[in-house]
C-alpha cells in the first residue's frame, strides 16, 4: 500500500512518463488483490467467530467447548490456558473489525489507483477522450526541439522590438 501511494505521487507529478503509469497500474492491481483477499479472510474469521460464539478461539484450553450444547463453564477436558480465555473473544473482534475496515479501504483506494492509471494511459473503459491528446500536447511542449524553436522566436521578437525602439528614438 505504501509503495502504491509513493508511485501514485510520482505519477501525479510526472504525467508525461508512461512507465510510471504502468508501474502504478501493476502495483495497484497487486495491492488490490492482496487487500481484497485479506478483507475476505478477516470477514470469514469474524463471521465464523460470531456464529459459534467464540468457542473455537478457546478450544485449545477447553476441548469440550466445541460442542455447542455444553455450557461454556462446563465440559470435559478442562486444561490450563496460558492466557485469560474470558477476554479472547472480545479482543479478537476488537482487533479484527478495524483491520477488516482498513483492508477494505486499501482495496478501494487501490482500485481507484488502477482506474487513474488506466485513465492516464487511455486504455479500456476508463478512456477520457481529451486527456490523451492533452498529454501528447504536453509532451510536444516539453520537447527540447520545441523549446528551442520557442526561444528563437522570442529572441527574434525581442530583436524586432529593440530595432523598432531605436528607430522610434
């Protein structure tokens, strides 16, 4: 996500460099897939944990808890836990739900970066009619040959102005 953000900043400052657009597209697609997979995994973990009431979280400490018909404070196979099993359910959900929201946000922003990169390249359904032409015009304006011609024209105009000022004086 950080690398996508850095490349997006670089691409926004250097609109005339197509390799940055392609790098943004590739990194954003990879991050989109990873963030979406992370979101789905967290969503599955949260829903399974809520569905079974957190019994699987403490199953190692209380093997008899996997049977939903047995109350939580009873059951065979009670062992000593290295942690406090009464708070694991709340703690897991308190950590998983914000992580789920952040990874979903990352996926959304990566999707937006993909659309931006495709728009800059003028590819597919994200094509903006005037944008590619504007980028090509900017490339032409930035070329050294065009700058040299522009500078020569300015020098010629400056010399003409100086000549007309002398003749006027």
